[in-house]
């Protein structure tokens, strides 16, 4: 066993290079990875979409596309319209004075859509309304893919039947380019919202963005999904 001198002159024993035969081998303690977090700190931005193809998406590919191609004589597959995204926007006029209302609206949107909402802020200051640039004024969610079809399916089959004295959605809310926008007065029509926990009733605007390019083709697409236009009997989706 080798000896080494310390700073004060005292000798201390140091283990030999090969180690002693009777001593157990030294084990290294693993270093903590700063990039990895424990289970208690793992968070997820939004719930993942259900594995597999949503029911309404499968219905679109197998039933809706052939019907639209035959009805409008669309030979090219790329000409057949589809819903590209759904944008849900909540505007809070009192959001600048009470930011908690905006946070509550964003949380409710996340519960309804299964995706984290983005807080929208004022782009410029308006002195007449006491609004400064950058203040929160609402929340927004943009849905695509599987979450979009899941939300649309729940809205048509579950949410709309919960509306009291429902007479249909307007058929003239297209923008001339195949996009459809309508408004909802209260968020409590969604079954995911617990009425007892609602602090403030608010409405929202929902926009269905399509690739149709014209209104008649977009309206036919929505009718195939069973969209309840006012004065019409919606198609039943198998």
C-alpha cells in the first residue's frame, strides 16, 4: 500500500493501483441527467389524440369523397374538398381588466378541444377602451387532423342536441371562399364543461376552414357530415 504526504506533513494510506483483493469493487454513482425529469415533473402540453383513425375521418374517406366526386363531376382527387382546420376563438372584452377571465376561458377551451389554448393579446393600444398593447383579450385554439375530426364528431352528435330550442345553424355564414363561421352564445352547451365551476358565461366563434374554394361545394361537404342547416333535415352519418 502506497503512502502519500498531506499538506501538514502527516502520512496517509492510499489504495494501491490494482486495489486490494478482499475489498469490493468500487461502483460509480450515475450522474443525474438535467434533461430528464422525474415522473412528478413530467407534463404534457395537451392530451394525445386517440390512436387510430377517427370515425368521422374514416366516413369522409370512404363515403363523402366518392359522393362529392360523383355529384360535382370531380375527376381529380385534389379537387375534392375537405376540412383543413377548425379555429375556435373566444373574445373577452373584460380580459384586460381581469386577466383571470382569460385564463378561465383558455382552460375551458382546452377541456372542450383536448388541446392547449393560445392567449390572444391586443395588437395595438386603444385609449377609448382603456386597452394597451399586449394585454390579454381572449383565447384561441386551432384544430387539425385527428383532434379536428373528433371535435367535429362530438359537436354534431352530442353538443348540438343539447342546445335548447335549436332551429338549425345559418346557411349564409360562408365567406365566399368556402369557409364557414358561426357563433355560440354560451360555452355550457358542451358536455365537458361543468356548469357549477363556470365563473363567467361567454360565447365563442367557430370557423370551419375548407379547401373547397367556393360556397356551394363547401356547403355540400358539410351536409355530408350531417351539418344541421336551418330549414333542412340533416343527413344521418353511419
